C-alpha cells in the first residue's frame, strides 16, 4: 500500500462529508470512496488498526444504493 492511495481516500472521504453538509443531508459516500477503501483494506497490515475514516466508510458499505453518476 502506498501513501497516495490513503491520501486519495481521505480526500474523497472529506469531500463526500462536505457535500452532505452543503446539502444538509446525511452523508452517502461515493463509489470511488468505497473502491479506495477496498484497495486499502486489501493491503492494510493485519495487526494495524484501520483509521477512523476507514471504519466509518466500512460501516456504510451495503447500506444504500450507490450513485453511478458520482
């Protein structure tokens, strides 16, 4: 895993959160945020805790239909 993937994930995580705030709506993470999470989890060290942001996105997986236009 490289830092760039983590930085990209953090960028889209915070962008999704900001968009939800702008629309006064609950956050719905974008497909790219979920894909980046999957990539990070595939290479994350087993004995290392995931980040709070990763945990939040993982909690959202499968809870709503993804918007393919995002």
